[in-house]
C-alpha cells in the first residue's frame, strides 16, 4: 500500500464513490488487513481456479486498463481472495461464493455458456446489468450487514485497486510529500493527484 494512503482513507474514498455506503463485511475485511497476496508462486486459497479467473475478469470490466493499468494488472483478484478467505465471516464468505455461482448460472441462462466461456461483450453486458441493478437510480435499500454479492464484489474491486501500489501511484497519483500543500497549482501539472 502506498505511504500516501491508508486503509481508513481508502474506505472513505470508496464510500464517496459508492454513494456514501460501504458494507460491513468489506469494512471489516479491509481494516483487518491481508497477509497472503504476494509472491510469484501465488495461487488462490479461497476461490477455485475458475472462480479466481471469473473474479479477475469481472474486476477488469469494473476497472479496465486505459491510460493507466487496470484491476487485473493490480492483482485485485489476489486481494479479493485474501479478504474473502481471511476476513469475511463464514456467512459473508458463503454469500460471496454463492454469488459467483449464481452469476455463472445467470450467464448460462442468458447466453448458453458459463461466464468464462462467454465473449468479452457478453461478460461486459452482464456486469453492466448487475451494476444497473445494484447501483442504478432505482436501486432499493439493502442490508448493510448482509449486502448482495455484486455490491460486495464492486466494493472489493474498488478498494483493492485504489489501495494497491498501481492504483495509488499511477491512478490516484497520491502526493508523497507529507504536510505539503499548494492550493494554486495548474491542473495540467498534477493530473489526477488527490492528495
């Protein structure tokens, strides 16, 4: 994690991005930290190989590579595997894993193939539908202590990305000079810098 951003600050930012509400399982998971995300020989411990690939694909759809690297390059799937496995209580872990199964089933119903076998366009369309259902203007209230799968997924992707080194340094471009503030800097000199 970047020196310029800590977990609590990241949660506040994600809360702002998601309309001021972050679910309890995500808050608990991020604040407790994760230990098993690094290393060249990494393999998922909570997700199956197929689920890990699905999480990686969904993450990249939510935060794709543009002029900065996307969620896949930032290894957001590793963050999600660690948070779901190490920090989520069993009920939340089960709801998340069941959500992946339900998404795969929905994809099969809609497109005749599981998520991994669908085209990129079909995957993007399904994730877009889920986003509209859970974050659209007519989204009903949800139980913050037992949020729906896609809300948990999107929160984890956003937090995982923006607390990664890539998200903090290349996307947010956090200012690593503590205590320094200059309020009169032309935007083209700082770009996306948040701090």
